[in-house]
C-alpha cells in the first residue's frame, strides 16, 4: 500500500512540474482602422489562432500559428529596444537575461501585443 501511495505521489509531482515549465502569454489583438474611413467600428475583440508560450526551462519564447497567417514578430527588451525579429509567424526566441519582454506581432490590418516576465 505504501508503494502505491509513493508511486501516486511521484506521478502527481511529475505532472505538476511538467505544467510549470511552460507559461502562456496573454496577447491583445487589435485591428488597424483606416482614418479615412470613419464608418469602421471596432465592436468585438479579434481572435486569431496564434499561441505565444514561454518555456522557463529552455528560456525560449515560442510563437506559433497557422501557416496561412502572414505576420512579423518583434521582441523588445525591458528598455524598449528591439531584441530580436522574425519575418515569419512560426518562430522561437531565446532569452537569457531576466526582465519584462514585450512581444509584438504585426499582420496585414492587425497587430497583437503581449508581455512576459523572464526570471
């Protein structure tokens, strides 16, 4: 019986550490409105199939999305300086210094921003 409890505890602790390795990044999506067309109204937030995940064990920020989405990805450091850039959506960045990083994804007619704190 003690062996079963030990194995169950071991499996539970391994499952909890597996989830602690990756952290999702909340991204706010915005539509670029043409100032010449005053009839555009942004009533609902955009939802795009894009995921941004920070892996604390590998020190990587992974950006993934559908291949059909054309977008550029920018990574800014704590000072607001451009740290890294990718001309395609599906990419990953390695971050070695701690601080707050800003991720900006720009597409045709929209952009998304999010922040991640790296420790």
